């Protein structure tokens, strides 16, 4: 009996390790660490999207570089659903909890699965896409509290 329990524990451990053996960069960062440690922060919009096998390849172009230097940003997603929750211009308390963002965090991809749409603005942290808040939608830069918070922390 003990042999079977040991085997079961080993299989469960192996499955968890296989599911996410290397989290995406930024996975363990809270909001302040995300801003501080990210080399690049941009306000961007979608330039193009194309289907590649079971993924969608998004190419985004920065409209405003808040920190660092970046030309185009490429992100691949497996999600079929677009999440556009901006948490009431990022004023809702739910957003300010550490591991909350607009994008889903599906099994096995080791980070949030951001999706993007035309004519929308996104606050991106391209070198830290593993962080939940690394691809937030910004519906109004004058009202959005996350955008204002990031600007204030950078200065």
C-alpha cells in the first residue's frame, strides 16, 4: 500500500512540474516590483494579429514609451476569449490585490494569457509578461488609476 501512495505522490509531483516548469519572466512580481524591475513599460495598441497553428500572434506598437525603449512587441496567446475588464478604470479594490489582472491564467502556460483588440490601448510590461498586471487595458488615460499609478512610480 505504501508503495502505491509513494507512486501516486511521485506522479502528482511530476505532473505539476511538467505543467509549469519555467514561469514567464515577472511571474513572482507584485505591482510595485513590476514597475521597478521592468526595463520597458509602454502604452501600446494592436498593429496586427495572425493565427499560427493553435496560437494567435499579436504584434503591438508603442504609442508612448514610459520607461526603456521598444519598437514592436510580440505576444502569443492560446485564449479564444478576449478579456476587457478594466476594473472600473482600475479603481476597484479587487484589482489592487497582488495576483489580479484582466487576463486569464490558464493551466500550463506559466503566466497570464493576454489578448488584444484593435482600437484599444494597453499598458504593457513586455519583459515581465508573466506578471498578472503586465497587459492591462487602458480605456481612458485621464481616468485610469493603474496608468496614473505607474506614471507616478516611474517619476
